[in-house]
C-alpha cells in the first residue's frame, strides 16, 4: 500500500461512494476502482 492508495481508500470510505471519492480527488472513477482492486489483491481481502 502506498500513500496514494491509502488516500483513495480513505475517501471511498468517507463518502461511501467510489464516484464521490473520484470527484473529490479529481481522478476518474475507473482509476479509483483500479486502486481499490489492487489493494484488495495485495491484502487478499474484500474492502468494499
């Protein structure tokens, strides 16, 4: 996990929405989803 992925996960949890997190971070929704999937794969858990 890097700080960028942690920031993305924080925003998804905060807003309870991938779309709203993407908007707040000024990145695309697919980019947010991709980073969450990478975290899930790295830790072998389902995060959202």
